[in-house]
């Protein structure tokens, strides 16, 4: 069974001018205030898992340092486990059980990353980013500017 269309984030409705205040729940909105440094990584975290931990808490401003650390920790451990499992698959390419385990781990990791908003579709759904393509008019202006720049550089018409 396919779920219905996902709800449009409030921020997107506000930007489009279609937000109806009478349909928004009463209450305050909250902004995440993050500390300047990432939380201490869990013991035993190393390699790509540790790198991911640091990147998440330095760059993903929507991840809470207080409430989201356990999910980030699970994803980091999966990344670390994936490193080891992938090496085993590379050493034993005919071992189908290892290959199946790697695919299952990948599926779980992608699911966890999606929960945290690390895929373009999920960032859009959460209201953090919107993928926009260049419109036809913008493309024409860009091409005109590039042509004018080439003319100035080469002094030709």
C-alpha cells in the first residue's frame, strides 16, 4: 500500500504565501541552539564512523546535539561496520552471504540517514532545502553573459 502525498512543510507554505494561520497549531516555534563544539564521540568509534560523527555535528545544523546523538551514533557504527564488511567482501567476492549482509547493512544505513535528513528528498520534505533547476529565462541570461565574457576576453564579435 502506497502512503499518500507527504505534507508540505510549514516553511515552504510560508515562502509560497499559502500558509493559513487558522490551520497552524497554536504555540511557539523553536530554534535549535547548538554548542560551538561537537559532543564527545562514543568510545570505540574510529575511521569513517568517527569522521562522519564530526562532520554531522559540525555541518548538519538541524541535528540536535542533545536529542539526536543516539541515532547519529548508530549511523556511525553502521558506517564503521560497513568498512570492515566491505573489506571482507572485496577479499572474498564469491561469498554471497557477506555480499547479502553488506546490502542489508547499506539498506539500514540509508534508512537511518534519511531519518536524519541526509538525502535530498528528505531535506526537502523536512523543509531544509529545495532542489531548483535553472529556468529557461535564467539559462538564456547565463548564456548571454558567458558569450559577452568570451567577446570581452577575445576582443571579437
